[in-house]
C-alpha cells in the first residue's frame, strides 16, 4: 500500500476563514445548543461560543483566538459548517501555476483531445500513457496541446498511471483528471482557495454529464451517476454525507499524497486513497460549486459491467478499512423496532421507538439544561423535540437504507426467502421499490418513474454481483454484514 504523509500538527482552523452553516445545522435552546453534521452531532455551546457561532453564520471571519479556531475546526470536521472558498482570502492564495494536471489515458485519443482542449490555458499538463496500443497517436494528441507525455510500457491501471504523474510533478498541488473529463476554463477557481487551510489535503469538484441524455439510460445516468456526489458541500470521509469522491477529478496537495494510490487495486483505488488521507489527519473537501463535465457510459453492456466492477472493490476496501464498506448501518433500537414491525407486531415496534426517544431525550436534557424527566413531552421541550427528530425520525427513515441494502447487496438471499415465505413478499417488495421511488421524487429526473426504478434496480443488481464476486475472491463476508451502532453517536 502506498504510504501517505501524516497531516499537520496544528489542528486549529486558520485565522480569517469564513464559515457557512450546513443546511441541516440548527441552533436550539436560545443559541446554546448546536446540532447538525453527518452523522448528527449535538454540541453544547458556552455563551461566548454561541456568540461566536452566531457571528460566523453572519459572515464574521474566524478570529486569531485558539479557542475560537478550535471550535471552528470542530464545526468543519463534523460537517456542521463548511468553509467559504474565497480566492481573495488573506490567509493565502493559489494560482493555476501552482498546479500540475495529470491525465492518465489508455488508447482513448478522441477523449484525450477533448480533455486537453479544456486545459489549454494551464501551464503544466502531464499525459501519462498507460500502455496504449498506439502510443504515437497519444503523443500526437498531446503535442497538439503542448502537454508533456510520460509513457508506461505496460498497463498498470489508473493508480499506477496517476502515481507516475505524481512523481514527475514539481508543483505543490497536483490535479488528477481522467481523459473522459472535459474541464472548462476556470474549473480550478473554486477548488484552489480550499488549500489556504493547511489541513486540507485534497478537494474534489462535482462531476456532471458532459451532455444531456438522449436514451433512458443516459437520462438515468445523468441523474444518478455514481460519480456525482450531489449539490451540497461536505467534508469527505467514511460515515459523512459524502463518504468518498472519485479520482476522475481530484486536486491533491503533493505534501499529503506521499507515494500516492494503491497500485494493486484495479478499481476503488481512489476511494482507498481518499480514506487513507482522512485517516492520516488530512481533510478532504467536496466543493460542488466547481463542476467538471464527464463522458458517462451510456451503453447498457459497458454501463452494467462498470457497475459490477465497482462492486468488486467492496471486499478489498473493507479489508483495508474495517467497517467502512457495509450494506447497512443501523442502531440497535431501530433494528429492534423494524424487526417487531416485520414480525407483525407494530405496536411493540412503536413501544421500542418510544423508549429510544425517551432515553435520548434524557441524555439531551443534560445538554439543553432542561429538567428531567420534565418538561412533559406534550409541551415539546427542546430535548424532546430533538430526540423525536433524531431517534423517532431516524427509525422511520431507516426503511430507505434497509431497502437499498436488500436490493444492492442482500437480494440473492432475500429473493429465495420471499419465494419460500409468502408473508415476506409484500414487505420485501415495498422495501425494494420505495427507495428508488423516493429517489425519483427527490431528483425529478427527465425520466418516468417506471423506467427510473427499473434502471436503479438494474444498477443495484450489477453492483451486488460485483460485491459477491469480490467477497468470494477475497474470502470474506464482511461487506455483506450490517453494522449495529450503539445509538450514542449523536452526542459529542
């Protein structure tokens, strides 16, 4: 495994940084309780801390104060707040001349020409020819745009090709861009300001389709590509709203990258790289305001095969990062409530959910300063309202990831069970169909619900086939097993 360098010793947020709250963050109890992030955290603020957070939400920069900077870092790390990337920030600035763009390629001359056309204004571009059948054609395309070519005599895969470019780069930042990306002028403008924070090791843009979809599969891919991490900014690490970012477009601080990507992983090497950066203490940010178009696979055979390839990475990723690649993460209380409901005892499930809400409200009351067991739940005190949202709402919302786990991983077991046990057919069918329908309602893609659901289920089947194949190859069942959490994660 390629070693990475450890993150900076200074864990304080930089002076002058401007923060903005995540859309899911909330100030409660007259501003003394802050909740948000992913997974959800609940923080008790001192009066001084409450005033600082209120000021930050209004645009006041982080002051030169160790306690304020420590609090700001915690808000950034939990996902409660995000940095405002400002190119003119006094904390430091980066320009495109500080970046070497590395484009790994194998054979795809037309895609490479399109990619390099968008990089014409950048002074340092390295094309890594990863064992192309016609290396002279790659050289001609690169020469037309003034890019430097490094040739690998034997194909080593994306990780090895990126590492070749990383080793040749002499700039403090390295941008990895796949040849099927078509970045336009200014695509770095919203990414580079993040590196003014010395703890940031990598930043990724949002990847969107290069053109509008004409077929049903192209329209589905345009709305649900595994490369598109959505419209909300996030810190990137396992368990967060954006757990990984693809290496198709990624800007990295060379001082953090070390030897780079794992060359023994044909797929999933970018996920592994990002997770190792986070484990080493570096922060990885996802910045959706920066957009890079990508030529998605829209032919059914190639698309399905790629989904299966992605699934095969689950086993090696789980072996390298235990607990990070599981089909379902659910609290014991939620699992018990759903088990009772599935067994035809919804009343018992409701009692379990009520007990979980009451216990969490008691813990939250210590943070909100409210008496316990009062106030009466009917008066909706802060602790009770928050507990109902976290525990009660979480139990209700768990049906969505549960259904996704069935269709994305467990269907080879669930389908025979439904055939054998009649009473399981309707609940299993509902669990499988409801998540893609909810996704359709969330995204409103230019595709009717029936075809969207069919494409989503086909997507899940392809991925799950890869997961099971990877498990057999690596002789492990860990990517098939759920994780039962303690339910204590919402509190600091």
